[in-house]
C-alpha cells in the first residue's frame, strides 16, 4: 500500500500545537489511538498490534499445570519429583505468553525544545508517546517508560493498568512544562550527581526495566546519539523489538527562502541570513547526510525508524508508517 494516503480530517482534532503540551492533550490521544486501532490490528506489525495470551498450550513462558504423561509428550517436560511421588509419569504444561510489554523512552531535553511551525519537537515527541501508550493499554499490554531531560529522568516500570499509563503521561507532561522554565540549559545542574545527559544514559536506564520480548519506542531527535548509545541500542535490539521515532523540524531540513529572519531561544535573540544559495545547499546536504548516517546505523541494528516532522499531523504520520510497513 502506498504511503501517500488521504489525510483523515478527524486526525487534525487531536493534533497538539505550540511550545508546550497540556495534560488534557495527552489524555485525548486515547481517542486518536482508537482511530489507528483497526488498522494496527489488521497489520502484522509487532509493537503496534499487541501480542496477547494464547489459548493454545505448549512450551512457552508461564507454567500452567501438571498432567499425566501422554504418548507424544516431550520427555524433557516430565517432572520427575511429581512422578516419583505419585508413581505415575507427569509432565509440565506451559501456556504461551504472547503479551509484549511496551516501553516508551521520551526525550524532553533542551535540544528538542524547538520548532518553527505548528508545534515544538518536544510537543510532538510527547504526543507520539501518548499515542503509543494508549495503543498499548487498549491492547491489554503492560506499559512503562522513561522520560528524561538535561538534569534528571523519571523511570516508570511497566504495568498493565490505566493508572500506570496515566503516571507515565503525567511525567511526560511535567517534564514538558519544565522546559519553558529553563533560561540557561548549560548552567543547569543534574538533580542526581550520577545522572548524565544524553541518550546513552537514558538507554542504560531503560535496560533496567526492559525484559526480553518487549517493544521499545525511543522518541528523540537523536542529536546526542553517540557510540555508547548505539551500543545500548544494539544490546536492546537483540531480544526486543526496538522502534526509533525521529522528531525533526522543517527548519532543520531546509533553510527558508532568502531573507533575514529573527530567531530566539526564549532569552536571547538573533538573526538568520539565508541569502546565500551555497549556504542553503550545504545546510540541506548536511541534514541529508545526518539522516543517511542514522538510517544506516539503525538498519545495521535491524531497528525500524519512524520519521516525524513537526509540521505534519502526528496520528497521520503514524498511520502512514503502519501502512508502509504492512
């Protein structure tokens, strides 16, 4: 199916805008997730459609019961203690665990507190996290995650409950709100002296709550992706389904038409001169090179990538990604 799909007008109702997100905007993403629910369930996309407890019994993860041995049973599953006690051969029966815990890592650092149209990258990251969170809850999966800034991180262990989802989304909301309160990110000191800013430290913490068979969403602009972060991604991707969600702004991709533009980081002001055609071309080539490097690295790790622009509808971009990967 082509990724060029007709935009559903109702998706615009759920789009978050501006420099910060509200808790209500995160909660309303549950309705946005339901617009993806049918499509997700009809696609063979691990991590989008939840994998639930199978009714079939077999050699799986969770012990189910003992029963008398029957011809054809795997002799490796015979429980010799029960067999010795009853003088009859008994075998263990397991129930296959098809649930896939969902872990969502959300970048809310000062690097992502930027935007030129519609919404800041931090807002888009928060909204995407909410959509994935509600999709998982509606699928009956356990949900947890990590929200991290330049000075601290909040780890939420995965649980199968609406309360767990609300706790995670509340942390996303709080970290997003704090971004507008920081006037000088370079001068901010970590709350914990052992905390280190960047993706590497965040992924290192994620490993503490990610069990084999989980789906991990990493939502960031990946500016701080370094060798250590790639190493952690490689370790996580060996036994988990890892999906990276790259959030970027159109201004990071292409400079605007020739002119002089006022820019600000909230406390300082400056001017952006885009009259030079060579500078505009070099700027675009640098972005394309960065994308090619990131895509190549993730392909090597067999990690899938969702690209998400700030000037396009979040739900629509996720919907198109599901369709493209079907």
